[in-house]
C-alpha cells in the first residue's frame, strides 16, 4: 500500500511538471513547388515535422509508457531518426524512470547518449541544436537519478561532475547538469560566490560581505511567468523578515548570444523588474552567466537558501508557496 501511495504521489508531481509550458517549435508551410528541375538548388525544402514530445509527455503523465513508445515508433516511421526522435527517446527514459522501469530507463538513456555522441562526432554542434542538447542533458539526468537510487548520491554526483568536465557547452546544458548536481550535493556546502557580468541598479554585494545575514537567492528570467508569480511571496517574506536581516538577491543572465544585443536585453530586464517586481523593493539584481550556470539556472524560478555562515541549507528549482518559503526560511533566519 505504501509503495502504491508513493508511486501515485510521484506521478502527481510529474503531471504538475508536465503542465509547465514546453518549448514551441515553429512550423512553416512549404513554399510552392518551383518550376525548376527537382535537383535545382531552388527546390522547395520539406517543412520541419512536428515534435513527438508533446504526445509522449501526455501519455507519460497518464502513466502509459507503452502508448508513449508507440507515438515515437510512428514518428520514426514517418520522419526517421532525427534530433527530435532523439528528444522523444529522452522523454521515454524519463517516463520509464518515473514509472519504476529502471531497465528501460537505462536502455533509453544509453541510446540517447550514443546518438548524441555520434552526431557530435559527425560535426553537430549542441549550441546550434536545442533538441540534441536537451536530449543529452535529460539522458545524463536520468542516469544520475538511476545511479542515485542504486548506489547513492555520491556516485550520482561523481557521474554528473565527470560529464561537466567533458562538456564545454552550451550554457543551457551545463546549467541543467549543475541543477542536478546541486540537488545531489549543494545543501550543506558553502554557497558559491557570485561572479557578476553586469548588474541592474547599484553594484551588488558579494555573498562573503553578507556573512552573518540570511540570504535567499532568486534565480529568474525576464520572460518567466512562473518567476513573476513569485513576486508577491518574495515581497511578503522580505517585509516579514526584515527584522531578521534577510537579504534577497535576484540573479539572472544574458540570454542573447551577441554582445551588441545585450544593452537592449538589460534594459528589457530592468523594465520587467520595475513593472512586475516593484513590491519587493530595492534588492541587488545580478546578471551573471557563470553564476546562473553554477547555480543550475536551467529551471526558473530557482531558490537557494543560505544561512548566516554562508552555507546552503536548501536548493529548490521550482515555484514555492508562502508556506514552503517560510518552512525553508526557518532554517536560515534563526
């Protein structure tokens, strides 16, 4: 009975995660066929096929791994084993892990990693292929979670660290792996120092200079609706714990790839903060790619709770209710 309840709770949690907005892939209508010969350089290119991920996610959320596997099989028959097929395989690995089929989880994750490495060997760049980068990150995470169950957190942490040593980018992939590593090992460790590329408003303090104060790091992105939804809660805890010396520090990064676009991106982030987070009041606003990567900012919002000694007590890459914020704050404001 206890196992049934735990499985039901895990599935409910996963369903909630699946409800979050997923990446949308644009699909353009194919242009009219040109009058030129079929082998002409001007021949129409076929439209990008729709991703199978949405259907797979829906079936997994219902606990139906077999139907999810069938969806991917049909996709392969129609479109072949492309990067989106690889992304679908990664979701099958996640679903198998969730539903307790560790053999399938291991098999699918290994298949994804082999395909990704083969693609890289043939010249594919993860920085230019989101499907491959997401699939590889998911497969490594599945392996880490499986190893954690079978061998414990230290072995899982060792796996993620070894992957981080091998993979130089992209930032989104490394952030994802650091998120998994932080879940495994950051609580109980000293909070990594912030490395600002820039900031909004006044120059932010170092974490070292905040020693003796409880600190909440809030990882956000200017386009993140879940982050905006936390603004009222952040304002309340900041006001409620002002007497305890609570410091709230907001951390984001530049997402634009070209430096010339960053001034516009910074101005946009400043505008969004003033419009949607004004109730929080004046807090440090740090922009740092290195720190977002190290703190695993692939999921926004993410909260990091740091005690008066500079030690992380809790790490949560998800939205939190007022009650959950208070529960975690209790360990750092005392």
